[in-house]
C-alpha cells in the first residue's frame, strides 16, 4: 500500500513538472500598455536594372513612442525557379536576407535596398519594421516579379 502511495506521488510530481514547462503558448513578452502597434509599410516598390533589383519604401508615420523604439527594417525574399508552377493559396516561404538601418534614408527620404538577382527566377519581397529588442511590425505589401 505504501508503495502505491509513493508511486502516485511521484507521478503527480512529474505531471506538475511537465505542465509547468509547457506554459500558456505566449511566444513573446506582453505589449506594454499605452504604446500603439507599430505600423506597416504600404508603398513597397521595385525597379529592375540589368542584374539588380532596387526596393524602395517610405518610413510609415507612427506615434513617436513607436518610432523611438524603431531600429530599422528587415528585408524578406522568396526565390523560386520560374519552371515551378505557382500555387494559388499556398504559403510563400520567405527568408530573412537583410537588415536596413533606419538612419540610411535616401535624398528623397525613402528607404532603399539593392540586391543582385539571377535570370530564371520568380522573386517575392516584403519588409517589416524592426524594433529594439527584436520585435517586428506587420509585413508590408508584397512585390513580385519574374526575372527572365
């Protein structure tokens, strides 16, 4: 009888230990009260020149408290061979390819990023505002093109 009691106690402790490590599923710290959500870029554009693509976008208007914590922008790219058929409704698999510092605005006040590209690929780009501490704003609009 004593053995059964000890066995149940050990099982109960193991269960409590496992549950304590599972947590509630929150993947980031809670948002501080009173600070608005970071804005998204809405005017991402691209221009192709020979073997490069230039992305340009405006820094979105935002509350000063948000922009004080802004560090720059993260550039994401998906690159697939043009021989691969497009799949409507399938998720696009983006890779983080660069970080652009907020202080590197051009003469026109817009942000810019230039990258070499290869023939025969379909490219999809988006950007997101990077905040101190690694937080990200929402994704921008997407630009997509085939480079034949």
